[in-house]
C-alpha cells in the first residue's frame, strides 16, 4: 500500500489545519469558506424520491435504470443543447471525483501516456495520472501541447478554482485540435449551471462539436446544482464507444450508484425549480462577499462562474490565508491548485447566509 500512496502528493487540505484552528478560536467562531461543500437543504422533491426508493434490497446496475438513462439523456438535450443523445451515450458514476481519480487507470493508461490539464486546476486530475503512473502535463493553451503520447486531455469550464469560462470559440478550437491529433477529450463541466457573468457552454453543444460526440465526453455532477454532494451522484455523456468501454470495466469493478440515489437523481434532473432557487441563494452570497473582499483591498480575477471568488492581495497566498484566519475566516490557498496560484486564494460562497454576513462584517474597514 505504501508503494501506491508514495506516488501521490501530500493531501493538500492537511496543510490548512493550523489556520483552521486559528480561525476556529475567533470569538465569533469560524467562517469556513475553504471547501465548496453545499450547506443548504437537499430539495424536498429529491428527498421524497430517495425515501420512496429506500426499500431497494437488490443490486443496482452500473449502467443505471432505463429511467435514469432517459433522465440524463433528456437533461443533456434540454440543458446542454446536445443532439441525438441515446442510452449508449450516458453513464452514471459514483460522484465525479471518483471518476476523475480513476479515469486514466480505467482507460489503461500507463508510463508511456501523457495526461494534460489546466495550469490552475482541481488537484485530482494530477492524482489520476499519478495513480496510473502516467506522465502529467499542465497547460496554458491546450492546442499548444505536444500531442506525441498525449492520450487524455482535461478541460474544466467553468474552472475550479478560478471560475474562468471558456468561450464557444475556445472550446470549438480545442475539440477540433484534439480530434486532429487523436486525443481523447474529457470536459469537466460540473459548474456549468452556475454562470454569473458568462453563460458556460458544453463541449456537447453542436456549435462546439459539430453535432458529433466522437472523441469527447462531458462530466457533470449534481453536488453543486442540487446540493447532492452527500449522495455521490454524477454522470458522463458523450462518445458511446468510450462510455461503452468504461461501462464494461466499471461492471467488473462494481462501481454502482445506489438504487435510491439513482431515483433521487431522476427527480433532481427533472426539476428546474430548485436549481433556480439555489442559484439565487448563491448569487446573493457571491455579491456580498465580492463587495466585502474588494472593500478589504482584494483584487478579484475571472470568477465569472462557479462557486468561488479567485482573489488576491498581491502577496503570498499563505500570508493571505493567515491574515483572514486571524479574522476567523478560512479560505483555500491558491497553490493547492498549482504553483501559478501562489498569490491567490479561493473563497467559496457556500456558507450559510448567517456565516456569509459574519464574514462581511469582519472584512469591513
């Protein structure tokens, strides 16, 4: 076991513990804006679906029920503008982090393969490559990568941590480049329904992919848009050949979404009202925190989508973390997401209204 864990970096969140202790000692308690975990209730329609399906003694299937596949395919067509979605073009997964971490291994990649991801990125892209013993490469522009040996290209729009949204033209150019060079493209779109100053577009949109899903797969999660992080509900949509191979592998691995969660996912994808309501909550928290940070001397870059503000005081990210911890506010240091983030912090607006208001008060001049 040690041989496998030795391939991995130090778990980044462990480094934050001393600052968490400082923030927790604040007289008014900690305001934790470090992790983008939902704090609002699971929508009632979803809870009812989960309860109704709770008597599920048999094994679920890896591919999910036909009703779940219908719900995913229908949502992709309705929300992403995808065309021609079939059951062969969708695959439920047990939360998106599991998929990201194990995808290179499930694709059979190894030391002779390269995995590429954005310069500032969710750390699990690198972890997935390390687990498979593949080479990993960070990029600024994916179309400037050396395609030799490149087997898997990750896009992430809207970005975690920066909130940057790739334009339709950028996505189209990257899809064309990947196809030209025979590179499999996976697009992490888990924050797609949380655009604030831009309207995120999926790689499955026909204006981007030309109506064909060959060589491309989109990754979506219900953790953010439906407060289902605790349910571990996510799915893939795209190239049926790629998803068919993954389905066979995942069958052998027993990677099954629990039957009650499948039923809850159907309910969540079929209801847009709770998404609109949750967006409104996040929009208000975002506005309050953004104004407070700007008033406190921060500069905010990108952040046009997602659940985070990418903020800097033009100093070491750890100095900023310490500065805010002294005020009882915990944020994530930017270097968790790559060396290029070493002067930024990621500020999540997933705390309750009361805690966000408290952070705003503490940031006041």
